[in-house]
């Protein structure tokens, strides 16, 4: 396995794990600070924008043939 394959594998495995961990952190913060339903929705909505940005970047790179 060369370095490019290793990087690709780690990106594929570790980024989703990081996203799940960030989701847990946001849920824990919302619960501890009693954010309520609307506040929790806003927190997850903003986290979702970050995840969406990552996904869009991947799709654009694939369409341009960079990946």
C-alpha cells in the first residue's frame, strides 16, 4: 500500500467517524445547556452545512476529474 492509497482510505474512514463524533459533541452541548428543540435544530443545521460543504467539495472534485 502506497501513501496515496493510505491517505484515500483514511479520508474515507476517518472523516465520517469525525462527523459522527462532532454530532455527538453537538448533541451533548445542546443537552447540557438545555438548548431546547429549536436551539438543537440550529446547532445540527450549522453542523450539517459543514458536512454538506465537505460532500460538495468531493462531488466537484470527482466531476472535474481531480479525484
